[in-house]
C-alpha cells in the first residue's frame, strides 16, 4: 500500500495525497482533502508516524506530568487537556511522579526522549523547582499548572483565596481554633495555601498557635494520622481545614472513630471538592477549582486550534461548596 | 551539539557513541557505556527521537485505551502498566472513550498514527466489539483487559464469580429480593456480571423477577436514578447489588434520601472496592479486583523486561470486602 494507490483511488496526484496527509494542504479545497482522507482510510494507508514526525518536526503528542493521575484534581485536568487537543489529533503521554523530585526529573527526560511537542507540568512545585530550573528542556514548550518557580507560561488557581475563604467560613460558624492539615512543607502548593490560612487567621484575630499547623500529605491516611497525633499531643481545636479532600475525609474518619461529633464538636473542610465529598459520612464542605477548564487552557496555550487567536484565561478562581461537615458549632451557640 | 562532541568528551569514537545511545552496545564494557551516557547527559545531547524511532522500528510508547481514567478501576490499571514499563523507558499514551464505540475507534486510529509499540485495551467490550473486530491494527500488538470478543492475548478478572459471591453474601444476611443495578446491556462487562447474578439467584432459589434487573451505568447519578425509578414503579427489594461502586454510592444516597435505612431495610453492595467505599455514609461492601496487578501483567505481555521468561498470570480472582452496608437484615431476623 503506497501513496500512489491512495492517489489513484482519490483521483488526485501523489503530491496532493502527501500534502493532505501531512496537513500542508492550505490551498486545496475541503472536498479534495476529504476525498483523500476517505481513500486513505478505505485502503488502510497511514503516513509512517516516525517519518512524519521528522518531516513535520513533531510527533503529535503532548506530555502530561502529574503527581497522581488517580487524584481527581489531576484527572480532571487530564480530561481537560485531552478534550481540548483530541480534535487536533494529539495524543497525551502521561507520567505520575508521586511528588518525588527525581521521578519528576525522569518523567521529563522520558517525555523529551519521545519528542513530545510540548509538556503540561502540574501539581509539582517540589523543593522550589530547583531540579527543573537547572535542567535542559531542548526548546520544548512547557506550560505549568499550579504554583511553580519556573519561567514558563503558567495556569494558576487562587489557592490563597480559597483557603482564606474556608477559614472565614469556619469562623462565621463560631470556630476559633482551626487545625490546619497541610501538605509537606517543601511543596509550593502547601506554601501558597498556608499564606491563605495565615492571612485569614490574622485578619480575624483567631488563635495562631503554631501547633495548629500540621504537615501531613494529600491522602486519607495522612489526614487520619494528623488528627490522631494532634489529639494525642493534647492540641485543642474546634475545626479542621485540610488542604486536600482525601486528607479531610481521613480526618473526618479519625474524629468519628475517636467519638468526636462532626460538625457539633469539630467542623471539617477540605480542598478540591472531589465527587465523593457529597457522599461522605458527613457531607464535606470544600472549595472547587475549575481544574477541567485549567487543563483546557494549558492545552490551548501549547496547541492553539488552527486559526484561533483568542486570549487564553490563565488565572482561575474557586467556588466554596458548603455542606453539613461545617455547620455552625452545635454545643457552643 | 553533535555525537562528535560527546565522543570527544567521553574519549571514544563517534560509532561507539551511536551504538551506546541506540542500545546496540552489546559487546562494549559497562564502564564505556556509562562514560558515554554521562558525557551525553552533561552536554545535553540526545538522539533525535523520531530518527531513533525509525532506526529501531519503535517509538518507545504504549497506548492505553480506557473508558475513563478518572474511574479508580482504570487508573489503578494505568498505574500498574506505568510502573511495569517505566524501567524500560516506555511512555504511555492514554485515551478516554466514555464507553462510546466511535470514540474507541478514533482512539485506536490516533494511537496507530503515533506508531505506539503496543496497545492495552481495557474496559471496553462495547457492542460485542464489532467495530474493533472489523478494523485494521497494522500488526500492532494488543493486549485486552476485561471481557472482549477479540482475538488478542487477554487479561481477565472473575466478573462472574465476584457478583455471584456478592449475591450469596446478601442471601446469607437474609435478603431475598435483590435489585441488580447493572451497566448498559450492550457492554460485555454487564453480560458477564449478569451471568454471576443469575447463576447465584437460581442456585439459591431467590426471586428471579426480571423487573429486579435495571440497566443503568457506572456513575453515582445512574445508581441514584435506578433506585428512585424502581421505587416509583413499586418494585419491592431488600438489597441492591450494583455492578460499580460509584453506582452503589448513588443508590445508597437515594435510599437514605427516601427515608429507607441501610442496612436495616435494604442492604447495598458494589463492585470494584474503590478507596472511598470505607468513607461512605454507610461503609460499603464491595468486591475488589487486583487491577494494579492486571495492568502490570498486560504491560509484561506487551513489553517483557529484558531476559525475563517467566509466565504472566492472565486470569485474576477477586476479594470480597464486607462492611456495614450489607449487615444482616435488621427488622427481619
């Protein structure tokens, strides 16, 4: 099967076939292009992918680096990227890093070795991105999502404002000592969300006891452990704000196992508003970031649809979803 | 930057550099190979990926086709595939199909056009795979996971046994009319799991009223809708078995909203044992398939680690996880 067979079937020249199948048919009619594509499909003819990549200088793939594709925050981003670039025929090569700097570095190595046309880097911001700032990118375009210290176009969410809004909401419900179940101190997302926590605590004159900030992680186990440890150390609190919903669900579980009523004794709120939030034992208050739209925006920056010149939104807000877990303090009013 | 610079820095010939970086250095010492790699890395030199793909006849990528990477069943598979092939430098190009046959077909087109070295096809089995049986695969190796009607090496789980085990467990708890919240009738996974349901219902002499089988889907909304509709139609049931945990959580939510106590009035059980099952309003009984290991097995079939000759397990079992949602009937004993 060669381009000649396709040309014969479509009634065009071999050059036309080549131009259509390599997306260089700028001056051909849509009908001609369609006829060539139909003929190629009927005959099962495909341009050799590697040869095509060499000729066009691209492989038609984007790299996606995420801490964990199983975390709803990131798979919503992944779907946004995928849906935005699917019409252009791109594929996504994804890598999980488990928030490990050396795995993140290896992931980028792998993606560059595959010749991806661009990289969406999200959820990292580990160790101030030192390993990424010192590395080579071989002129591959990169867009970051979330807090980073890299000199690339960035899509960001209002992490500071979201956590401050949660603290203000808990304060309105009569809470005064808010246990902050944060991520690891080396993660930029932790630093950003802590700015939100401290800003609101200070503004409202709440207790700023440093023991109220616990560095945990973004898993249910981390949230469970943080709450149990705080109780064992005799730390008194009437609310928990976790920087991740999985951690918030773990915190909720630990509180109930310890016989502490949610929300009567302790209110709980999380971040990211995963689908499960509403199915939790006590439906969970959370903040939702428009992660699907953030993924779309990143894809549009890297691979704008043909002819598109509109501006891409780069800074996104959040929505507060109030549920039963943060109802006003029951035994205090 | 050329191979000549790397050769000069490593103190070897250009041919040696080329053989090391193209994995053809079978007769060179490990020390020489390491020296070349260090020099290449320090200078930021990489083999042009497309050229390399042409020469080696592969792109170093595997395709992964899933209904929804956000569903825990599939992202556990994805992690299994990824962890198994990462040491060999492969990347995964993933595609979501939303269980739509034409999207699945397009996903395979896209993957073949990228020249992936193999494809892991999972969770499909739509319309008896007619669209996939009639298409061309261009000699690309394929491994399927889950029920399919394709002539490729297959990794399977015991869908029949798992659902039969759930029905037997509900029967032991005193339940007699078990509402089956199934997937769509055109999905092979629905057909398989229905065999399990019907086998156990018949074996135990339970009520086999056809109205007890509802074709819904694998989302919380589908489970909610199925239960509400069954109630509106006056269908009497004392247990729900859903073919997916998301649907089971939706069913649980609908029952509680209708004032029906779980597990006292109606028991609920799901499939897949997602992490959230234990955090649900009433902790959810479910069956767990070893999806991570299934993904690893698929990757090993497609890209065996160098030198490996061990057999790959292709048929996997399940584990029943009993929780509060299926405790024995409260007001019946």
